[in-house]
C-alpha cells in the first residue's frame, strides 16, 4: 500500500468506497457551496467509523432460498448489513434494497430484527410447516459483533431447541462458543450442523480481507471447542481468490483436519453487482503491485467477467486458474479427508414438539 493510500485508508473496515445505490435515481444534495471537499469527507470518515444499529420491523423472518446451489434451503437472518466487513461478501448487494450503499454503509448501518424470536415461534407453530432444515446466516452473519449486545441469535437457538427443529449455522466469528450449551443439546438429537468460514491462515491478510471477523487462530480454536463438545462442524474455505489466498487451500484443509472438522468445501470468488467496483477499489489500494493480475485471473474463471450468476459454475469457476484450485483441493482432501459421511438432520422430533407447544395455547 502506498503512503497516500495509507493516509486515506479507513482502518477496521473492508470497503473503502460507498458506490451509488442502483435503485436510487436521484440524489438530493445541499447547496454546492456548502458541500464538503473530498478531503473533508475522508477526514470525517476516518474519525467517525462507529456502527449505527437501527431496529426494523419485518412481517416475516423465514425465506425460501430458490438457488439450486443450496437445494431449496430455508434461511433466516436476525441482522441486515454486517460489521465483519468482508470485502467480497455477496450480501452487500442486498443492502441496496434498504436504500443504503453496498460499500461502507453495509458495514456501518446494521438493521436489527429484535422481533425475530417471536416471528420464528409463530412460524414454527404453524401446523402446515413440515420442519425443513433452516439456515442461520444465509445472508449476513448471525454472530457478527452486534450479537454480543442484542443476543437475538441465542434466543433463536433456544426456540429451535424448544421445538426440536433442525438448524444449520454459518459463521466466521468465535462468538458461537458462547452458545455451546444450547448447541450441544441440539447436537445430542442430531439437529444442528455448524459451518465455520475460514478464508486464510495469514492473520495480516485476514485483517484487511475481513477486518472484524475472528482471527484464523481463534477460528481453529472454535472448531476444536465445538467438535470436542460433540457438535458437528464443517469448514467453508471461501472465497479462494487467485494471487491472494488461493495457494493456502492445502494448508487450510490440513489445519482444519487436525482440529476436528468433519468436511471442507471451497468456493471461488465472484463479484456480482456493486461488489465488483468495491473489490477493485480495495485490491488496488491494498495490492497495487498485483491488482491487475488478481482481477484478470478472477475474470478468467468467469468467462471474462468479474461476476457470474450461472448456477453450478459460479461456485467453482472454470478455466486454468479454477482447475489449479480444484486440483489442490482434491489432493488435500484425499490426504486429510479420505472418507466423508454426509450430515443428515433428524426431522422426526419436530412434529411431536410442535404439538406440545401448540397444546400450551
């Protein structure tokens, strides 16, 4: 990073820009003479990086994921926006539906669904619901820093246990260890599967790729803690970014195998919507010596584009660089995970416990 970039870099955040929201056609501004200069705006951001939490009042909580890549999973998210600041996060685009930018706004303006527990209880009490597994963090991380204050995820887990309902969790925050007591109870009935996301073992790289997530060391510790408590944990090594972290995949698989992971998956980076420009700005500021190499290799995996929306192909990419990542993955998996048994949720308990809960009314 050049000295000039260091002076303008907003530390503790991933996105360094706030692109225009595609859904807002007009921008209202004050008198031009009163507008701050670019230097004044950057100075204000440097000294005002605080997160704003805003309560929202959704009518529904559970959403059906239509993507064939996730096989009809149902998801729920107690928060919109995410402080973790992962520069590549696909969920950034969804923040535009709330009239925010997918850039800095996504990390600084967090929408909090305090009514989520009551909405979930109402949903699970419906006699028409068949008890399909749900996924916490299908969009934004349910254990992002704000969860320490609001504890919505913990309340949701208590309800899932009360109804004996199957639930999956994806997170890259060691805060999940706080809830080992509930997770262990769910695991005893084969009702929970945790996926920890681990992108790199390089702590310096991790701090700029995803600045407010747990360190790699703490993710591995969490993996061991959950596994020792009888909670099934898999790893998502994602995303793999050529010329940045792709050569680490073998070492990530090895480290996770040594700490008790039951399986590992990987995904290659794709930069849909506003994320392409946000990432391009980020990689230019952080890796000016190889920014073009990174961007060109990403394009090579996605038919000449930074983005890719084609189901199936978008997760693994194609071409030379995608093949090299896959070969690295195949070799490591054969060595460290010779046998993988797919996880299957217990779906037999929910109908019984729903009936018990319904009888209370």
